[in-house]
């Protein structure tokens, strides 16, 4: 019997598939559709204290190979998401709140609100690339560690962190070691590569408008970058912090690669723009791989890359 279920602490996911925050998870209707699909749970659109319309359009460009976005955190505000969480509990799938502050203090106010609502877990978004004039929190390690230490005092719920890509092993090692100390339950690796651009030669302009046409790069091209982050984080955390792998997940084979790299779950971003039907395809494809390889459960293959 193939069992695709996985756990992060006390949270049980019947399948290892989630949406990547930002895609198909801004309105109650979208979240409802994810929960009705073969996804094992849902991560909400990154919520802020106030509702936001986001950046001017065009702000998203998608091809088969990649996507570039500079959405600018359009969302309906934390109070809206806290309110709908109680209605969405009926699906009995983990509800994870993604949130981001513009200032340190906002992270704490948001976390208190989320802690008091019917969410099962929190994903602290320290890696939004699209806020004009603002750096990415996760590239300031001391500030990030301080925020997370304080958040751990505010909530006892399952807590994870969404990180951007890093360029050196030492930084990933430092973060993994600190997260073990802070008792972070999971990491989501990775957010979009922060600086992506593409030019439409016919019109001789960049394909998106905000932020000088430069936005977060996602999709298929992200997978080799993300796999390396997962492999290193899994190694440096000694497999003790659960990983949600995000970046270029399109097929069961992609999911299997992430499992071997050390990710227990995967998040689907760019490819989910075509709709939540992807989750039933991923399930069928991953089950086929497991059948052929005679694998019963994900944990048997987690981080089990062979040596040369
Ligand atoms: C947005 C993009 C991100 O990659 C993210 O983590 C949060 C928000 C956005 O532009 O809306």
C-alpha cells in the first residue's frame, strides 16, 4: 500500500502537495478550490496588516520555462484571512498562514492575530522580493533571527520560514544551525529568485512594469537552484527540520527529486497558475514512481541520495 501522507509535527498532510504561497490562495474561493483538490493542505497568500491592491500591471509574465512577478503583496488583509480560516477548517486539512510585516513590529502583531485564529501553522515570509525600496529581511540574518526568536514566544503553533536563495554554503549552514536552536519546525525553500528580467523585443520593453521591470523569477528554471538549497539545508540541519521544496514542480518526477534532496512536501507555484488540477496529476505520477520502485512511503526515500 502506497502512503503519501506526511507530518510536520502534529500536522498531518494526506498528500505532500501544497500550493506555493501567492498562487491560487488570495480569495476564499481560491483557497476553497485548493482544499477540495488533492493538495494536502493550503498556504494562504502572504497577508499584511492592511489590505493591499499590489503593484500596477503588467506585474506577472509566464512562459513554459519561467515566470517573473512583481505582484507587490496584493491581499485582503490579515483580519479577512483570520475570519475565513474558521470556515475552511471543515476540510480538516492544515491551514497555514503566510505573513509579512514591513517593519519588525508588524510581524509580532500579525503573529498574534494568526495565533488567535483557526490556523494550524504559520509560514513567516522573510523573502518577499517585490517591495520597492525595501530589502529582503532574510538577507539580514541578525534581524531575521531576532524576529523568529520573538515569534516563537508569541505562538506555540507549528512555525516555518520561507527563505530566498543564498549563494554560499556557509550562510545556509549558519541558518540551519540557528533554526535548530530556535526550534523552527519547517522551512520553505525557496521563494522566487529575487532579480529576474525579460525583454519583449517586439515592443523593446521589459515584460513587467513595477520595480524597473525586475521581479521574482520562478518556474522551471528555478528547480536546480532550489534543489541545491534543499540538499544543503537538509544536510546542515541533520534532517531535523522539515522542508517544503518549492521551485519548478510540474511532474511526479520533480516531486521525487525534491524528496531525494530532502524535502518532505513540495509547493507548486508557477505551474499552479493553470489551476489546482495539477495536484491530482502529481498524485498519480508520484504513485506510479513509488509503485515501480516499490516504495511504500515518502520517509523511506527522504534525503536518500546515493553516493558515486
Ligand atoms: C510577493 C512575491 C513574493 O515572492 C512573496 O514572497 C510575497 C509577495 C508579491 O509580490 O506579492
